[in-house]
């Protein structure tokens, strides 16, 4: 039977209802499906690769945002040449350093007074003297650590830092510093060590009960003075004359271990230090840049090059800054403080504005992920919402405040995990560094946080990350036996990398598969190691990291061992 064309155009209420339902479902689907955070072409080529390579080596890899043909950046801003240049003279806004409010203007006045006092009272010489900083840089301390460090930098004096108290004897055996800055709680230990070495140099004491501890030390014949006394002596009168400081001058010496009774560490120049913030601030350029409204919480001690660079990045941007309890220098004298979620919660609730940017260890990330998932599992729709978030992750788009986050209990779980109220904004970004992240757990960490999560690879020799994943890179490489760690992205903005074959050239020939070999790198953030390399000063030479990596086709790296 022939079908009449006119009947195909007939409609009734049911037809209109079905049509409206189709339009509504399409609109809802479009609304609930977020747009990918980054264009696939951007994530498909994250490294800029050199045109030529030597036999047995890959071509040179750089961050795609920097490219080849230009010098690697070493200054975050044009006017920042030296470490203490991060303090803007025109900034009048108050910022929190640990739990203390201060402005750049007040900090500069204190720096000038302390520097004058160190010359007048302690007898230090600008551009020549050295000082050991033995202060507890965990959250419980006031910002004297950075205050003293900036003062020494301004007056051209070299600071010496230790990650463990047990290194003090080895460091003192290499040479006597001109002064030691220490916390009052450590004074007795320091006096014992100094007495054993037979070196009676000045000791400047910091802390609430510093006056009483200093008096006891003086009665024993030691040259001990409080920081307040030194600072007061430097107020008024003519300021001390300082010779010009150069970016290549040594800013600090940081020790972190002992090998065959010889302390190991690095010499950090001013250029090395400014290279750190140059790279770190690029993490957040595309997402939520650091600003005076930001609060940075760090799990990396100030006595380490990377930890120091994070602190100076916060100073540069005028952001609030604090560190976690596990960074404490005291943990080497007492029981070791393990990285936990509780210390992040305590720090976030200890008198500073709520943290917006976290620099944490993989252990912190794992406990944060597990806690959020555990809190969210109590929601009736948690399973369905998690499935929808997995779809978003596969599509390259994750957002923190979606419909599925709300009905799946993820929003409430995130705030409950860190002790935030329902009205307080969630974090802006998280950087995980200091160790490998498990690839099998990393996707669930991305969903649990639903904010930019950056996986960075750091080395003690560098103030800046060697590698760092793109904040919008949600790619997941299913782990194999050899590649169980999450990828660490392309080289940092001021690092260039190449792989050297372990045995034959085919291992690093990208036409025959993903290159695999030993990691070599160079750049302005690399410090001079102690003891020095057998091949000579770092300079422009390639440094062997001692690690094996593989390069994926999109220019991201996986550290294998």
C-alpha cells in the first residue's frame, strides 16, 4: 500500500512532547559535558625537540612554551636579578609569613637594621662573611628564617643551611662560620657541639625565651646574643656600605647529607635562586595565577633548594606562605615527623588564610585522595557520579563544582577532608613532587581533587623542577611492569634534557619506538654540587642524573628508575 506523503507531516500532542524531550535531553547533555580544558594539539606536543641528534643520544628536548633558539629564562621579572629583589619596594599590602602579618616596607626596614647590627655588634663583614641558619622552618615558627636569609642576601653574606642537625659537626669540620643563627630550643645542643669543636664564634638566638637562654650561655663563657639585640643595635646611624652583588655570586650553601664523612650539598648562586620562581610561577599561569590573595602551603623545607624557591616565589607574588610540621629541623633530634593529612589540616587552620596552592609530597596526595573518596562514598549517588567523572576525565575535562560533584558528595567531601566550611572556596591547584606518584592511583586523585594537579620531578641539585606535567594534561598511560609511575610531563621552562642510550643507539632512536635511556640535563637552575663533579663546574655542561626515563610521543617523560 502506498504511503501518502501528507500523512508523514501529521503531528499531535505526543509528537510535540517527544520532540521537546529530544531537545531538552540534548541541551542537558551539552550543559553537563564540559569543554576540554586544553586543545588536544597543545597536549599532543608538549616538548620542543631539536632538529639533530648525536649517535647514542636523543635530540635535545625543551619545554614547548620556551622552544629552541633562545636562552633559557633565569629571571621571573626584568627587575629581579638577585634573590632579595623578590621584595617589591612598591608593595604595601600585608601578607602572612607563617602566622605573622608583615609588609614589604616593614620587612625591608628590619633587613636594613639587622644587617647594620650584624656588622656593628657581631662583627660580620659585608660581601665576605658566612652564617649558618639553624632555625626550625616548620609552621610553628615565626618568619625569622626568611627574614635572616633575606638580610644575608642583601648584605652579600653567604647563608649555610642544613636539612638535619646531625650534619652540623661535619660542616663545622670543613670551616668555621662567622656566626650561627639558632632557635632557643636548639641552643643547648649547639653549645655542646661548638664546645666539642673548640670554636667559640658568635651565636644569635631566636625565640620567645631567647633572653633567658642567652644569659645562661653567657655565664658559660659563650658569645651569645639575641636577634632582637642585634636588630636594635642596627637602628639609626649610617647604613653599612655594600659592594655590588652579582647574579653569579654564591647566595647560599645547602647541605643535605654525608658521604664518607664529607658533607654533600650544593652552592646556590643568585641566578640559581631566581631561576626557581621563574619556573614555579609558570605552573599556574593558565589556571589560577599566584597573587596577593593566594596562600601557599609547602611540604618542602626552606633548607632545600626547591623549598627555598617556593618560598621566594610566594614573596615575589606577595602571597601568604607557610610550611608543614614535617619540614621541621627538629625531627632529626626527635622522632621523625611523617607526612600526614592531619598536618595539612592543622596548618590550614592555624591563623593563616585558607591555602589555595599546595606543594606536597606523593604521600600527602595519596592520603588526601583516599580521605576524599572515603567521605564521598557515604553519598547515595556517589557511584553514579564517580562514573560520570570518569567520562569527563577521559574527555580531557574536569571541573570542581559540577552537578555530579554536588549530588555525588565530592564537594562536601573535599571541604570536610581539609576542615573547610561549605561556603569556603576549594583549593586552586596542587603540585606533587619529591617522589614518584603511582600511575594506577593518579586518575582517581585527579577526580577526587578536580583541580589542576601537577606532577613534578625535582632533584636536589636544582631550584626548579626538572620535569612538570601540564596543569590541564589529564592523559593516563596504563601502567606496565616497567612504567608504574605517573608521567612527569615535559622539561621545566628553564631546563633542557636529552637521553643517552644505555647500550645501543636503537634505544634512543624515536623512529623505532619511544626513546629510552639515561637522563642528562642542564640549565640556569642547576646548582654547583658539593663535592664538585669530576668533569668540572656545572656551567653549561650536561649533568648525569643517574636516572632512566622514557619519552612518550607527545613529549612527556616517564621516570622509570
